C-alpha cells in the first residue's frame, strides 16, 4: 500500500461514518443538541466537511466544493462563504439546520470525491512540501492531511455518539 492509498482509505472510513451517522434521521434529530453548549449532528458533519473542503482545496490549489458546486446556496446558512465553523458559538451551531440528511451526505460525498482525486496523485515525497508557514515549525502537506483526517474522525465519532443517544431516547 502506498501513501496515497493509505490516505484514501482513511478518508473513505470517514465517509462511511458520516453516512451511518446521518442517514434516516429527521431534521429535528439532525438539529438536536444534548444541551445548549453542545453541537448537533448537522453541525458536526457540516463542520468536518467544511474543514476538509477548505484545507484540501487550499493544498491542492483548487476551488472549494462549497462554492464551486454551489453547496453554499443549497445549505442557505447565515455565514460568510469562507466560514468553516471554527470558533462557532452556540447560536451559530443552532443556525446549522438541515431538513434532509441527503444534503449533508451529498456535500460530504462531493468533497470526498475531490479529496480522493487529489490524494491519488500524491507520492511520498509530496508529503514534505511546506503548505503553511504561519506555524513554528511550518506545516508540511503530510501533517496538514493527517490533521484534517484526525479532525474528521473525531467529529464523525461525536456525530455517531449523538445518534446513539437519540436512538436510546426514542426506544
């Protein structure tokens, strides 16, 4: 297995978790927050997808799926086009309302497809390229991709946990 195949495998696992976390839920369930300071499934999946879209498009030198395929309009959220959810307060989390789980999975699938296209062209030496000099030490492509994957895995797991809470409450 080469580095590209390994990264594709990791992001594909996120895709499966995202689908399991949201499919079959109602708009109310997607927007449920266990308490006023917690995130909803809709926000978690939207946020992890926005971060992946933003960060991978940046390192690939491509337009984000969010704007390029007009998911911005489809979601109709009250945020600027570049908002990824970083630093959102509870009122912002509450504003991420989704009527149909297919909106979340559709956006994630489109981002996943663009991510995979980029990853499939990577070789081991590409991972050492510096992509962000704002940090000390500067961030390499490999570190950035693992950071995105780590963030995605954590948020997808949180969405699954919330789904489990919802399922236990309804039984």
